[in-house]
C-alpha cells in the first residue's frame, strides 16, 4: 500500500502521519473501527480508477483512508451518509487532511439515491462500503439511534448498498465491501442481484488458524466468470500481554499501527 507524499502544510502533514488518530467523530455517534481501515487498504490495492464513492461514509475513515493509501494524487471520493452530523465530521476531517478538494461529503439516503441529482449514474470507477452487519432481529442493540443504524440493518441492508453501488458504478467498475464472514452468502446474493460479479474474496481472521470473522469482497459490474479466494489475513499473533499485530497485517494496512482499543473502535 503506497502512502501519499509529504504535504507542504505542516499541520496537514502531521494530520496525515497521525491518521486515523485525530479524526472528528460526533459525540454519541458510531465510532469507526479497524474494519474501515482494512476496507481502505483493500480498496486502494484494487487500483480501480480515480473516481470513488464511499457509501455510509460516517466520519470518512474508509474513503479518506483510500485516498491517502492510493497512488493517484488526482483521485477523488464522494462520501455519502444519511446522518448530517457524520457528513459534517467527514467534511471537517477532509479539510484537516488537506483533501477538501478531493473528498466531498453529502447527506444522502442511499435508498433514494436515484432521485438525488447530485449522485449521477455510472459516475464512479470504484464504490466502497462498510455496511451494517447485523439483522435487526439478532444481537444486542447499542445505545443511541446513530450507533444502532450503523450496526444493524434498520435504515438499509446489503441489498440497498449493492443497489446504490451498481447505480453509481460505470460499466466494469469495482465494488468493494467488508462484512461478517457468517453472512457471506447474503453478500454474494445481494451483489449478484445487482449485476455485481464477485472477483476476489479476502478472509480476515483474528489469528492464524482461526476461522475468518470478516471478509473483504471485490465485485465487478457486469464482470465475467472467475474469482480469486485469497489466503486468510491473520491480524494478531501472541497471547495476553504479548499480543501484537502481525507483520502481514501491518504490511497490508499500515493504518492499523495506530492501535485500536480492545473494542476495535477508535
């Protein structure tokens, strides 16, 4: 993963070096986690093209990370989220990182994206998303509506994200997402229904030999047959106080070096 060259403004350069530390996040809102950073690194590795959209961008962690990790200094990202507070935070973070001219945050409900004149069909080369993982009928609910909507499919599910992504993607464009490994059949079905053909799957496991907990998936709009199943990416090695990120995980996503807490949130 190639990181952006040094920036002339010292404050901006310091913010980039600290990323993702220091990102503005609304009080009481959803806190981004290591999955957003993994998605950013995965998406940047696809080298899909200069025009990216980040669906459900939140504070912009994945979309901004994708720009910082990418090799194209002219690449742009459109960050879409239905929460105005998150949209404001994403805009602030873009400015702090010197990316205000390349990252645009808009308040958009993905379920009505076709009616929003700001979101043009077939206008993107790459669409990324870190959608809510849980069915509303399962799991323990977090406190606060913003956290609940980010973790549970109360305001949009994988089908909605796939539909919005297919609408925005140019023909042969790439869709990249991260989701729970246990829900991989649902992800595949949602993508196939919107003509997004899975081309690559990267399982992510907590440790070598452990079952994958997450999957990173890349799909091509109107793509042909054939898929690559990568070897699992193990995040941690060691036990107890000796637990550490693996060299492979850090090589794949240097942003992880910022050390998430036990919850995986930042």
